[in-house]
C-alpha cells in the first residue's frame, strides 16, 4: 500500500512530464499506422491508429492536469522519474505486440523493452512473417530509444529550466553541444536525422529494398540491431551492404559531441579524440585476433574470415547487435572476445551503452598512473592524464565504482542464467548483450526461455540503458517505503 502511495505521490509531481511522454509514444504508434495503410494492412492500421488515439488522449489529459504544477525537480526526483519512465514506456509499447503479433504479455514487454533500450534481443523466431508495420514499429522504437525518449521530450516541448537539465542528465547524458539543454538536444536530433537519411540512401544504393534500407539505417545508427530479416544482415550476403552497415555502426558509437565538431570541419579534433583512437584500436586488435582464431580453427577462407571478424567485432563494440554468422557456433574464445567488446561499449554521449570508451580509457590510464606513482618519490604529485586531460582522483574513483557496479550486475545476472541450465560462457554472453543493450545472441533468447530468464534480461536491459545509478535510487526509494 505504501508503495502505491509513493508512486501516486510522484505521479502528481510528474503528471505533466508523463503526459508529454505519452504524447510522444502516441506519435510513435501513429507512424506505423501510416506504414500499415501504405502496405494495405487494415487490421494493423486500425490497431495502431486506435492505440495512438487512446495514448494521445491520455497524454493530453495528464499534460492538462499537470499544467500548473510548479514543483522543480531535484536530481533524485529526475533520476526516480527516469527509472520509472523506462519501465512505463515499454509497458505501453508492448500493446501493439500483444494485440497484433499475439505474443504473451511478458514476451511483448520484453520486445518493447528491447526496442526502446535499443538492445535488439527479440522474442520473435520468424520476423519475416510479421506485418511490415510491426517491423517498422520495432525499428522506430530503437531509433527513438537510441537517443532517449526523455531527450526527445526535451527537444519538442520542455522550456529551458533546471528540471530539463536534470532530466537530461538522468537519462545518462551529460554532453553539451549548445549553451542550453534544449539547443543541445535539438542539435543531437538534427545530426541523428541527417545520418539516418544518409544511411538509408547508402543501403538502398548498395542493393537492398528501400523498406529494408530505411529500417536497417534506423537501427544501425541507433546501435539497436533489430532486423527485418531472420538472419540479420547475413541474409543479404552482400559485402557492400556490410560495409555500409559497419560505417553506420561506427557513426552510432561515436559521441554526438564528436559529430558536432566533425560536421563543422574540425577533422583534427576528430582523429585526436581519445575515444575515437581507442575505438579504432580495439576494432583492429580484436578483429585481427578473431580473424587469426577463425583461420586456425576452421577451413574458412581468409577473405571471408576477415570480413566476418570485423563485422562481428564492430557490432559488439558499438552495441548494435547485427550479425552475419551463427554466433552459437562460435568457439568459447571468440565468444569471450565479443563479450569483452560488449562490456566496453561505444563512446560517451553516443547511442551506445555499456561501460563506454572514455571510462575504459580512464581505467587503463589509472593503472599506468598507479605504476608511476609507486615508482615516484613519496609525496610527488602525479596527475592522472588521459587523452591530454587531467582527471581528479575523485573522478577516477567514480569511474572505478561505476565499473565495479556494472560488473557486479553482470555477474549476478550471469549466475542466475546458469541456474536455468545454460553454460556460464553462454549465460555471460547473453547477459552482457542485454546489459550492454547490444542484441547479439547465442540462441538463449527465444519465446521458450524460462520466465526467470526473461525477467533477468528485462532488468539487465533496463539497468544498462540507465547506467545503474537511477535504478539504484529508484529501488532505494521503493525499499524505504516498502
């Protein structure tokens, strides 16, 4: 009862914000309805338009009711709201899957959570049999979720305020491309739209249908990984398509702050960026290692092995989840390498999740700092310097604590999955994929997965998208009231 009272109390404060988010979700439902009408999918069209109307009505009602709320959100409030919203939006987003595809409730919620968190793990065993409008919804949820539903809300309606800034930060974002939060999020969406359009054109000219090109461009730039093909990008067996997709995945895992500079002609800053240098170094090192392992352990031709190695490693590091091979058939060493990349993730302020490249660089730099400090005279001041920037010890400790928390959630989730009878390496792979919002799978995720497994992976996707702290604050507040 006290938990219900807690939620109702916060809903009074968050009514206006919830209303805006429901308006956004209503638009997300409306667009696939238009797609359904184009492909003459009458049942799907009616369902989407009905849901869009109901959600829009609920959104405008909540917005109207909360229009006079003057309460200024604190940082804790913003994080609680963010964690709550990322449970609520997938709940509403599960309705089309529940009504159209006939998935069960938990499976529909899993699919919606996977979509909005831009993960890409799916409950569908045959996506090619789905209506095109539902396929487009899956891509759209990833495209919106890649940047964030709260970021989209801030770009459209919210006026500049401390609440807007705190909500922006609560969704695991901190980069500022413009002086104001609203200017920053609008710049992010402009870059996002530009790259999505370029990607769609490139994929179409590479030889795939326009519908496929648009969907894969959306999910590649969002580092989401949902595909309209059962065998993902491997279904096309087209080198040109794979090259374009790799290019888009690299764009997706690069920080929007870097793109902001790149599009203004600052090429030097792009190539000197520590995250960019680390990203290309990791791709080269891991892809070469996977390539050598594949050529030694199988009779696969070297050009094909090189092609597959680079694609899978870029997909894992970026957190996209596209594949061109059967991952379940890979040996444990290759799976371990991909797990490491999924744990690291892409750039800070990109559409990628996981630990992030800059935190990885700081952790690696702190080891070098520790060795230098041990060798130096007692009392000597040795700065922690990474990529030309000096970090305070408190910042290094913060990164170390986040990394420890991340690995703890990863370990607990993996142990729970092994209780269902899966090997530890496969359990770790699937949990790393869910928590890193990646979407690569060795075959564990399916409609037949035990309910415990589905719940664990849903929680991991939620935790990974919010970068842990909002989740901890959310659970702490609930436990105190329970």
